[in-house]
C-alpha cells in the first residue's frame, strides 16, 4: 500500500485499550507525516479492492472480522467487563441477526409446508393413478418415474407460489459463519495461535505482525511494558522477557487477563475446573434435541433419527476436545448455545408447526387393466 493511503501504525488494538495517558503519549510522540509526500500515488478503491480479491485475501478476511471486533469493542466501551461483554454479544447477535433474518423465516416456511401437505398428498395419489392408467402398457417402472417427476414439479410450483421453498428451511445454517467469525475474533484477542478460521480458510489467513514493526514508531513505554507483562503472566512466567517477542498480535487484548469472573478470572487461560467445556457440550446437546424434535411422535424418519444421534454424539465429544481452549472462547460458546436453545423454545411456543391429519393408510385399490377395458367399452 502506498504511503498516502496507509494509516500510521501508532498502536495495536491491545495498546488502544490500556490507558488514555499512554494513548495521548503515543499520538504526541508519533513521527510526523508530510501532507504531500514525494513520489506518492494513491490508488482508487476499485483497484485496491480488485487487488485484494485477486492476490491478497487477508485484508478482506480482516475486514469481515473487524465487524465482529467492533461489536465487542462497543459493548466493552459501554462499561461492561469482558466477562459480561462476551455473553452480551451472543445475545445481541441472536436477537438482532439470527432470529429475525434466519430462524423465524425458516420456521414460517416450515409452517407453510406443513399446511400444504394435504394438497401434495392428494396430488400424489391422483397423479399416481393417472400415470398408471396412461403408461400401464410401458411397464410399472415407467409409470412410477412419470409420477415422481410430476409430483416433484408440482411440489416445486406450489412451494414457490406460497413462499416456502426448501432453501428457506436451510436458513438457520447461515448463522454458522457468524459464530465462526466471532469465535475467531475472540481467539485472536486472547492470543491463541490456532483456531477454526485457520482450519477453514487456510493457515495463512492470519499472520501476526512483527512486534518490532509495531513499536518502531514509538518508544517502549509503560503501556507496552504493561502489555508484555500481561502476556508474560498469561504464558506462566513471572518475569518480563528482556527482549520484545518476535510476534505480538495487534488483536491481543491484555485486559482479558483481569476481567474474568467466578472461577475463571483470566479469560486467556483454560478453565481450571473444566466446567465450561462440559457445559458447552451439555448445552449443545440440549439445543440439538430441541431443534430437531418432531412436531408429533411417529413422524420421525429412521434416517433423520440416525443423523440426530450422530450430532448428539459429536456434541458429547465437545467437552473433552475443548479442555485447552481459553475461557473467553468457551464463555462465548456457552452464551451462544444457550441463546440457540432458548430460541428453539421460543419458536415452539409462538411459531409451532402443526401437522395436518394423515391420510388413511388403506389405499383405494384400482386395477389399471380393467379400467382401461371399461374405458374402451364406453367408447
């Protein structure tokens, strides 16, 4: 990026939230930048955006994560500690984004689909009879294939007419990227090296800048010393290292080391009593059970039952697999899963899916060969 477009690296995210005195000192001692630097050319936003998409996707990923980081900073700047701001962000996202945009439209589509079941079932019976009458001479397989195509076409048309397409029922899965972005931001703020974002988008999607580059424009003062002391305390050391470490993330928030609660005062460390990992596991199981419950008993297909059991088993394995995760990530995970569980209860209470009466199991017998002979005699 050219000098005219680049912002001066005055302080990292971790240094912004330390003390106002240190922030004023940094701005006061920052090197002056000329208004019209020589041999500087500012590129347009279109070219910069094209270059970002084509060759360097890291600024785009960081731009997406900046939205999640901004929400956390707003809640923290309102006077909430990190132990309260993390669950509050989960509640805000669930109430303002996931519920009105994804879950409620999906539940309304399910209600409409359930109301249309009598029409689709009746059309299925009628089309099955007419297809056997018309294609009986070609064989039962041909008649069955014609019936399946006709019923699928009719179902698509009637779902589109009443606004209950299948893609609307899959909208709750759109909340997964939101959860991943929030978890990745918290992971960077607590200083963990590996995370789900890197596994999904590649290990090179996030590279911590050199600490020497971050402090090149300013002298190491009390604020940087406090930040390094927090990092040293988080790593389990009692003394400050003599030299600046090689990598110091500009997302790191040293204040998370002192704004925990209850039995986990340090949000950068794993839960010492291992309560949060198994709480996440239990809440995930409860959310899966509440979200995949059939409207009436006996309407659950065997394949769906097996799929639900597999999800419950994976949820049970979350506890042992997340024992070493920092408490900050687990705290947000607990809050997000609790909100998901409560949202399922809310939808079942105010947007229930009422299944219509099922048709009679005894189908009306028909004999295509005899019916065809009668039709020929009538002609």
